[in-house]
C-alpha cells in the first residue's frame, strides 16, 4: 500500500482543528500516512492546537510560517516537505470531507495521476449569485487550459508524486495544479465529493478574487503556449503594432495628399508614432524573454520536455 502525504494549509481554523485531525485519523486508519500541516500565519490559536496533535503522533508534521503568505505558498511548502508516494491536498475548514480520500485513492489505483474533487451539490439556493459565476469560471478555465474539470476551486485532490514533485507554485496558482500536472504528462480525472458549509469562522475568499483568477488564467495560457517561444507572443504583438502604425500613417498621408486634412489636424501621425515605438519595445521584450527562458532552463539544468520511461540506462 503506497504511503500518503496529506497536505493541509491552515489559516485561522483553531476551532475546527480537533475535528479535522480526528476525522483524518479515522478515515486513514488503514493507510500508511503522514500529515503535513502548514500554519499560514494564523492570528488565532491554530498553531497551538496543531502542536497538541503533533505531540501525540509523529505522523503529524507541522510547518509554521512567520506571517501569512497565502494558500499557494502553504501548499507549495507542504509539497516540498512531503515524502509519500501519493499527495492529498485538503482544506482545513472542514468543507472537504477527509472520508472522501479513499475514493480518490481508488481512482489513483485505476491508473490516474490526478484525481480532483467535484463539490457537485455546492451552492444550493444560490443559483444566480454563486452557481452561475462558478459554472462560467470553471468552464472558461477548462476551455483555455484544456483540462476539463467542473470544480477547479476544490482543494481536495489526489496526486501521484511523479507528476507533482517538480511543480513549483507562485502567486495564487494552486487552483491550476492539475494543469501543471497535465503538462508533465499526467492523466487527470474528477469525481464527486461531499461538501458541507464551513462550521467555524468565515470564508477567506470573496468576489474580489475574480480579477486575480482572470490574470492567473492569462498567465497559464501564456506559459502553455509561449513558455518556450516567448518571441512569438511579444513579436506577434510587435508586428500587429507595426501594422497599425502603417495603416495610421497611410491614412494620414492620404488625407494630406488629397487635401482633406493636414498632419496637425488629425491624431493619426501621433498614433502611428506611438504604435511604432510600441512595436519596437514588444520585439525587444520578446528577445529579452527568449534570453530569460534559456537562462531558466540552462542555469537549473532543466529541459523543455519530460521523459516517461527509460530502458537499460
């Protein structure tokens, strides 16, 4: 039976720690497991409550941040510290049910590398205010990323170590881990899981995060399509700027030649000059991005590909 690493990002969840750890212990009693709990600068007594459990069992391993760095940083720290063959990501607010973990593991046994939880019955009675925006957001992410999931926001997921061990997370990119794993050649699926509204405290999420998700999604698309050829992105924008410049200049010259308007009577010459400068800058940025990309791979002895298997090496 493979060893499990349960990774818990914790922020101000002191009231639920006892129930959370007790439920994990009961649901995984037949497994070889460890719990990596990362205290993300909690302002309540979460750290003290977790230390009580760590004193009782060496399975409980704790990481304490100096301040609040965010959920992505906490998950990243847990991934780096985990030693199991399968990683389980789990929210600490009791909205995810630890009793669902064996169901995720059963799917891993079927040959999948990533099994994502789907809170299918979430947002009952909130169809317009929460369910519709959630459907739209998950549909957009699935369309752009190419990984079809109904619930990117569900933290409860299971990962084979091979597809997640080299993933490095920055900003607030934890919701896109299945996408990164797919890039590593991982096989991704999704299963319905239980959901209950949080019992204690209040949610740390709000509608203000929508713009952050959109910006992260743009970055994901860029990394997917242009990580290894950034000059095509920036250079394409530069060429488009040059085309706008040429069009503006041509129209301005046409107005001048036909006597309709002088150069100082239309903003077209200014627009042409502006887009000429933007085009030059975009191409230069593309060249710099190409140099950075090569530095990224060569300085860390990385390669822009992953190998599935080797024989007789």
